[in-house]
C-alpha cells in the first residue's frame, strides 16, 4: 500500500508555505531545489536568472531525510495534523549552514537571530520541490484585513488606486512613522499601503495582536481613502539589505508601485559588539541598484527626529545649528513602559501608548518561572517546596509547583530515561510552565534537567511570555551521594540501576544561571531569602513594607 510521509511544519515553514501558496513568493512555486539555493547564495538569483535574494527551503531532521527519496510525495501538515499541502520531492541535500550565514546575512555572529536559528534550530537536511495547496492555515483573527496578492490587487482596482506605496513594519507606529509615511505618499502622489508583518519577527518583539490593534487605531489619523491596512504573513529573517530587496519583490507581487526603505531596513535591533550588523542606508543602496529590474520604485527616507524648537518632525539632515533633536529608542520605550514612566506627547498617539501599556506590563505584574536544576539529592525539591510556602504566605499572585518526580507520573508515563525521552520530559515541563507564565502566574519547576540545550529551549519558550530565572543547585556530587535521599545512588553503585545522572550519565551544569546555591553552604532559610532578594532586586516582586516585615517573620524549617 502506498504511504505518504507526513512532515509537521515548523512555524517558519508554515509562513513560508502560506506565502508560496498565495503567490506572494512569485516566481517560486515551491521550496527551492539545490541548484536554485546555491545560485541564490552565490548571485542573489535563481538558476534561470530571475532575481531572488533569500533562500526559501524546507529543513528536516536526519530521521525524516533518511525515509524520503527523490520523486516521493510528502504531506505538509499543521501541528494539529491538519494537512496544508502536498510536496513533490525533487531535491535532497545537506545544508552548508556556514556558507548560508556568510552569504545571506554577512556574519557568523550568533547574536544575529537568523544565524542563531541556522545553527541552533534549523535541521541539517533541505528538501526541495513544488507544492500543491490543500488548504491555507487558519487565521481566525483580523480576517477583514488579511489579503492575498490577488485579492489586494482587486481591491486597489475597486478603490481606483493606481500608484501604491508600501510600508513595511514589525513595530507599532508612532508619530515619527506616521509623519514619514504621510510625507512619502505625498512626495510621489500615491496611496499608502501599511503592510505590517504578522508572521515571525525578531525574538522579544511586541506580540502581533497588540501591534495590529495599534495599527488599526493609527489608521484613523490618515486622510480618508488615502491609506489601507493589510497584514503580511511573512517569517522575517532580519537580513538587512538583502531582506529589503526581498521585501520589495514581495510588495511588487501585492501590487505596490513604490516601496519605502528606511535607514536600517530589516536590520536586527540586537547589535554585534555594540555595532549594527549592517551599514546605515545599505538597504537603500542595494534596492536602488535593482529597482528598475524588479519594477518597483524605491522611496528612500532618512530617520525623522522631533525638533523641539519647531515642534515637529524633520529628517536628520534638516536639523539647523542650535536646534534640539529628540528621539526615543525602542529600549527607552520599553523601559519607560515597564517602569510605568510617562512619555512625552510628541512621541506617540495616546491610544497607541494605551495599548502598549496594557501589553508591556512591568515585571512585578508579569508571570515568571523559577527553574531549579541540579543533581538528584542536591536539594531542589526541598527548596522549591519552601519557596512555594513563602510566596503563598506573602499572597503574591498564583504560584504552582511543578516537581518533575510528580509531573513525570502524570505527563510522561510513556517516557523512559533515554536522552530523547529525558529531553521530551523537560520540554513538557517547560510547556506547562510557559502557560502558567503566560497567564501571569508563577511557576516553580524542580527537575534534574541534565542537558543544557533542552534547558535553553525552555528559556527561549518561557521568556516570550515573562521572566525566566534559572537556579542551579550546585551541591557537590559527593554530598548528593552521601544524602542519597531516594536511594538511587545505592542502586546504581550496586549495579541495579543504569544511566543515573552524575554517575554514568552526564549532567551539564548551567554556564550562566541567574542564581547558584550550594546547600552545603547555605541553610534552607538563607537559600530562600537569597532567592527572594534576587526577585525583589530584579523587580519580579514588589513587596510592600508590611510584606517585607512579614517576610522577615516567616521561617522555613
């Protein structure tokens, strides 16, 4: 019987697949084969010579690649097992990730989000081939402002728009952005398409639900029938100049005649050694070289700053001697919101700031996870139980203890103690903790969690929603063996138990935990006070004077 292999697409692959199927990635009709991939890396062109600067590939793991042969069909499915597309496999090859990072992103620095993705998340094998749509991913939110290239072009015709200038963003729009887009549209006498990315952006960005609400509110400030909002389901790469060129090609597919390119278009906000990954205005230079070929006119813009003396926004090159230019960086904005500090009225519209204040809560109002890791017998369970009691005594939000000895009996009855099963057990624990954190609660996790890579995955997952505090219980192995609280070391030393962490299975200590506690040096009470002190200093907790006195009177035996 013929069997079709199924591949559950990752979030990035899902957005790439959607863009392929709605023809937003024209001229591509599927995930790239090896010849196109290598040509893009070398020349920014497909094998047939068409300009295309960004690899669009389907990465899969070793096990799946071994099962797939050229000429096979595979089914690409959503994580809920809904089939999305069928793919005819025409190519299979091992990726040269170092070359890809160097050629596309111009760096091997792991601080670059896509370089980090390549080396730490992307699978080692690439599959190429055409895709046949079965059904698009379901997006139940903001349906009225989601358009395909075809439907958006029809809407432009209906509105009578002939010149359309596109604006790319992954951030909320403030007054400077509003002024920039308005000036750009007026400069070329065009209508404006606000086309924000609602696929994957840079880790740490504001969630797209909040951003879309901000976009919807700022649209009321544009002149009637001059601007339109539509959402773009793109997975960004933060690739600077080459990404800017890619964005221009995509907007041409959506019917734009013009496209705004700013100072550091699609550059990561995370810098390399205090420097930007890409030179200022490098994106404008690259897109300018190819705008005639791709048939879309670039509208370059300098950064706009607020001039105090003139009470308005102007490009930096228009600042006069003696004038005071004012700006607020993204970091300064986040700090002001998190510290509940007021922002000047020139910076943004009141309704935008109201949305951001609701989303960017200060630390003491957000959920967080405390993840205890260490050898068996180190003291994780005792300390986590004591911390649970202290936090509940202080009546600080909802607190949940997830002890792996207990959760394993509920969440992991199907798992053994191989590395793969241990990893999956800790990932399940992390998922539950992320849901608690997302809901604004406090999750206390206690697990050996021997492998650094899996702990880091949990950090990345949970940090999207709130705080993550790794607490390494560094009690020496000799002391853990001496305590032998569960009798595991005795069984292992007598040959009745295999693969005990720290003995015949490795434990990888955290390289940079938020806290390190050796229970041979600190009592339970002092250990808990050390944790509470850290949480207070880092503003995860905001204790009143009454709570502080109460804290001093609580004892942990």
